[in-house]
C-alpha cells in the first residue's frame, strides 16, 4: 500500500503536536495567530491521513465471478458490470436492476468491474454500467474500464449512486460511454439511503427502470 509512509508521517506529526495542545503553559505563551496556524496544520495532517486510507479503499480491485440469472432466457442477454465501492449500496441496486430485467425475460450476467472483467462485450444486447460517486465523479476504476471497451452498436444503461451528486457522476459516465461509441438508452441516478429519496425506495426506482427496458 503506497500510502502507508504518508499516513505514518502524518500520525507522527499529529502525536508530536499533542503535548502542545495539552500544555496550558505553552498555550498561554502562544499568540492566537500561531494557535490558528497549528490548528490548520493539524487539520491538514488529519485530512492527509484520511485521504491515504480512503483512496486505496475506493480504488480496490473488487474481483468476482460472473453470476448468471435466468439462464434459460434466450430473447436477450444483458451484462451488468458494477463497482461495489465502500458499501453494499451499489451492489444492491445493481441486483435490483438485474431483478427487473429478469422479470422482463432477459438472461442476465452480472459481475464487478475489476482487472478481470471482460472487455469484449459484443455478444450482449444490453450493457449496464454501475458506479458509486466519489468527489462528484464515478469511481476511477469504472472510467478506466470503459476506456478499454468498444461499445459500438450496443445499448448501454448508466446506473450511478451517491450521497449528494449522483446525477453529475452519471453525466460523466455517459460521456465516457459515448466516447466508447455506446448507445445510451437510459441513465439512472439514485441517492444513497432510502431516506434521501423521501417516500421512494432506490431499489424500486432502479427495478422499475429495468422493467421499462424492452427485449431486443
């Protein structure tokens, strides 16, 4: 993990600053300007340590087997590729979308976006790309994956989730799909947690969106 040295240095500096904060005598001698400088430095170091832990986690290579749902369905085959992220939410809505497609008669293959995900998707009638949102963007692994694809002639659904800005992430993912020559037929953005959607349920939103997609 390349961020361990950065985290270690940040923690050492933070621990070194603890005596200063606990020493009343030292605090009395410091001017308010210096105190604020130290506070800002401490916040920056904490942020650096947090970023060092967060970044590797959201870029983890989540390898999984491809599961096949409704294998007897022969009217249309869909491939759902999603990046799990830090929680099970993206996986849950990807599965909900798969349920909607299966209800409509689709044969569905579903798996995570990883270094082992298939890049030749020419055999599919529909491709669904799912991503959580990080810093107003789709997961970087998702964007990198799309760059390896040739989606010419393939219908694509974008499925984005996030706490605040999933629509912006969905728009960026749409641009990446368009660059890969994909034919975007639907873009779905849901916010994390059912409470954020008021009386609606994110799983129901994506399930209904899947049901609206006709067989080829």
